[in-house]
């Protein structure tokens, strides 16, 4: 099942993953996964702990070499042209905080140079204003609250105006109010800047509110895919959370047999 | 390869020094202590030896040059460890930064930080203990260049060890210069060492430098026969260290070690 808008055509693909796999010895952490993210689309990557979500994200970021398959960011193959592919992407994750011994401005300048951003001074000022960090621009990131750190990390994630943004549980450490603001920012980013977003979260309310499409991952395989508002009804579940729990607890063989 | 990512790596270190000037303290203090300590030892030796030999250039000059090499090594390693300590590998290596750009950035950072130590050492050794460092002439440039390349090599090799074995292996890195010093014949002629140690010493570029330094200070011409193989060895070992680092990085990407590094750094 796919909710790709045919009107956008294939040119608007931010990420295309084909037959991606990662094996550690005899164990498949990610097993023959294929999907894509359109520009302007927010796709939720869901699944229980150990399902393979972070492994998938690490492979897209070039931090982990796949055993099989390909990753294309825009039209660039990550293996063939790592620099061009990673120049088009960026990420933020709760476990990858910015260096705490640099200020917000210093971190943005540092990462801006790594991404070879032109007009860096102006871009840093824009992001600092956009993420309401003006009064914190000279504060070391290690001294920021969780919400402020998340905003700073998101500002860094947008420094290069990425076509593809990977967000691994970006709101995990935020209070509901701060999480709502971040969700709104990300949603508007997808629509206004036509950025493709791959989002992992365990908060099903959030996923329903933000994502255009979700992928359920379990034991390294994609089991379900579809619109988060429609998908539960199609599978006899009351809510997305009920569906998540059922998929997470179901034996893999049963589900894959069912879907085939 | 692009200049701006390299500048980013260097700028990061400048920001760290600006944000916490206390970081300058160890760059200056340890080399100053070394020069003062060895300066007085050489004075004492001069006064009691009665041989008329001046120990200042041979011992104090050797201390200064060895410290320069080790500070280069520590400059590269410390800049690398900043990324380990701040758990920055995921952000760093998910960017388009090339490994070559990263390593060059570390080396430039090291040149900046160790230059400060070199200036302090030169000032103290010259002003307080009367070392005429420049008396070694043009050979001095070659000596320092070989030690610089050797320091970079050690720094890259040490960083590769930490990248391969994990953050806890940091303690393996710091004693490296002390372990190598006896083989490098810093303070005594190579012939003083037993044969098995001489065999190891011949694999270390600094042993050629210090043999050459003693020859120049004894009034003999710059020993090209010593310096050429020393420089070639230094260049060769640098290439090997860079190759090993790239292999270790590739291994870390293939096995997931790089992705797990942040979690291990916090432990």
C-alpha cells in the first residue's frame, strides 16, 4: 500500500531505499527493506525496540554499511557519491546532542562549515531566529534545557536546507507543549520547504498528527504501510496504538503470511 | 577535498580554546616544567663533569625537540578525543566530511596548539639556560620536520587505536611517547643500546634525528646519510598510519562500531 501522490511524479523523491539489508553474523537486523519518501512528505518509521529503525537510519546516514541494497538520496547513490548524497540530508536525534562545550552559534557555524553552507552567517542568524534561540545564541549547548537542546539540534539539522531530514525520536525528551511546537515546525518545514522527512517515534498520537504515511517495521521487515489515520480501521484496530501493539506482539511468520 | 570542512574542524578547536582559556594551561605548563627541570639538570652536569662538555645543547636541545614531537602527537589525539568526549561522532560522520578532511583538520589544529608550546620552550631554553637552538643551522629544519611528521603519525595511529578499541582504550594513547623514548635515543647515542633495541630504534625516525643532532653539535657536517633515511621512514610511516586509520574507519562503518560509539562514550 502506498499513498504516493502521483501528481508529484517520481522526480520529487527525497529518499529511495531498495532491498536494504544488514546482517550481523546470522542475524538480520534489517531484512530486504524497500521504501521511499517523497519531498514534502512526512513518513513515520514505527516499530518496537530492536525492530531495525535506528539501523535503517544509520545506513541512510552512511554511518553503517548495508550488507545488501541501495540508498539513494534524491537521485544520488550513497555508496557511489557519499559527499553529494550526505550534502542533501541531515538528521537530529535525542541521542546525538550537539557538543555541549560549544555555544549555539558556534555549533551552527561548525556544522555549517562541515556542510559547506554558503552565506553561513546569514543562515545561522535565520535559524537562530526561526527556532527562538536568539537569547541563547551565546549559551553553551550543554547548559540548555532539553527543549532548547532539541530546538538547537533541529536548527543544526536544517543548516544545509536538506532535501531529506531524518528525525529519530526528536520529541522524546520534550514536555507536551514543547513537543507540539516542534511538531508544527517540522510539519510546516515539509510543506513549505518540500523537505522529505523520515520520522521515528513511539508516540502514536504524534505520528497520527504529523505523518502522511507510516511504515511498521518488526524484526527488520516492513510489515504494514499506509496512512496512519486509515490504517488502524483497515486492520480492525481502534487506534494506531492498538495496531502498533498488535503488530509488535504478533509472531513475524503469522504477519508476513497474512500479508502475502 | 574542500577547504571549508577542514576550516570547520580547526575553528571548532579555536572555539574551545576561546570558550575555556584554561585549556591553554596544559599546553604551556608541561613543556615549561620540562625545560626548567632539564635546564637545571644540564647546568648541574656542566658544573660537575669537568670534561668541558656543554650539556645544554645535547640534553636541553633534545628535550625541546622530543617535546615538540610529542606535543604534535598529543595535539592530533586531543582534537580527535574532543569528538569522543563530546559524543559527536554521529553528527560528524553523518555530514559530508571526508576522512581526509577530518585528519587534515586535526593536524592543522595540532600545529596551532603545539606551536604555542614550542614558542614557550624556545623562550625559556634561550633566555634562562642559554640554549642556542639556531646554531644547528639548516639541519634544524629537517630535524623538526621529521619530528613533526613522526608526531602526526603517532597521533593518527593513536586515534586509530581508540576508534578501533573504543573510548576506554584512551589510556593506551598517552604513554606512547614515554614507551618509545628509550628506543628513540633521545639522550644517548644509539650505540649505547643493546642490539635488539637498536633494531627497533632503526624503525623510529626520531633516532635518526637525535643521532644527527649530536653529530651537528659535535661540529661534524649535517649527516645526510642519517637524515635521508629518517625522513623517508617518517614519510612512509605517515602513509601507513593514514592507511590504517582509513581501514579502521571502514571497519567501524561496516560493523556498526561507529554508530554504537556514542553509546559507549557515555559509559
